[in-house]
C-alpha cells in the first residue's frame, strides 16, 4: 500500500514538473522566455514549446496583433493664428520586435500605449502650431497626419528603438474649445437673425409696393369704369330725351298728360305723404279736375 502511494506521489510530481516545462504560444502572441530575469528566447511561431521549470526559466506573452490607441485627453492645441482647438485622433500600431520592446518600453502593451500616447500628442501639438484652422479642416489635414506619422516613427526608431511599427495616424475630430464654440454659435445666430430681419424688411417693402400698385390700378380701373359708365349714361339720356322729344312732338296734349302722371307719381311716393293746395289757384291737379271735378285736398 505504501509502495502504491509512493508511485502515485512520484507520478504527480513528475506530471507537475512536466507541465511547468511545457507552454503553448498562441498565434496572436509572442512568447518570451526569461532565464533568471534575462531574455533567453523569443518565440514568434505558434505551437507547443519547452523550457526549464521555474525559477530557472519563466515565460510571458506579448500581443502581436494590430493595436488601436485612441486619444484620451481634451487639452486644447494652438493653431498658427492662435486659435484653441481640440483634436481627437487614433493610432494603429503593433509590436514588431519583442526584445527591443521589452528592453526599451516595457513588458506589456499598456506601457507602449502610454508612451506612444505622449509622443503622438506632442507631434500633433508641433504640427498643428504650424497650420491654420482652415488648413486643418481642408485637404491639407492629410499632409498633417502624414507629418505626425513621420515624427512618431522617427521617435520610435531613434537611438533606442521601441520595437514597434506605427501603421496609421488619423484625425477623427477637429473642434473649437467649448467657450469659442459657444461664441461662434452666438455669432452665427446673430448673423442669421440679421439676414432674416433684412429679408423680412425687404419682403415688407415689396409687399407695400405691390399693394400700392394694386390700389393704384384699382383706382384707375374704377375711374375708367365710372367715366365709361357716365359716358354711356349720358348717351342713353340723350337718346331717351330725343325719343321723348320726338314722341311728345307728335302729341302735345299726351305729353302734358304723361308729365302730369310722372309728377303725381313722384309726389305720392309714400302712403304718409300729404299735400295741401288751393284748388282754385293751383294747376297741379288740373288733369284730375278735368276727370273728377275740383278737389280741396288729397291724401294718400
């Protein structure tokens, strides 16, 4: 029984020892083998590998994929005309030489991202200081990004290479600081209001002009119509007078009788009309007296 326990314990120790000497490198990583704190070997190919058990040798892993670094600060940058702008950017980079990276930067990706962020920010400040806001917003921003990339590459490939490749540098946003943005918005709003008021004034003036012209045309039209109506009316009155004169000239007695009837009609236009005349001295009821005899008064 003790022999079986000893064999089992020995197998466990051997298994633990074997597991400490075997490690797997993923295709997305570099495997770095350390021997007493010094880099012994860098494994770039994926697969199963061997090493001495700790503490003689240890292994760590570094990401070999394409990494993205986004800007994290909103510190304003001065342009050539001393305008304060905020720039958002990102960088695409990867670790290409693990040995140089570990010796000159750090043992993980966060160390490289921190130092690269500082270098990129300084490069942007230097390049933006040479350009105006108009150039930052125009096609020249491509040249700006290329210049920043060149400066960053010069830094990471200097006397102490970082062992990294900078693939791309891009600007995602260029904007004024909040205080200037608010001022610009207020100025734009005031300008739009001024234009709107100017258009309203112009429209009101044009409206008054159109209304005045319409009123003038209306008065002219009415005057012309009244003139034509009076002319036609005068012609009609003249023709009527001619016809009356011609008709009355044929029979004077009938003309007198017709005029008397018109006078009676005009005098007794209302039921409340009352006339008091002297029948002996008035010729007004001459026609009636000739038909019905003398009368003192008439009421209708």
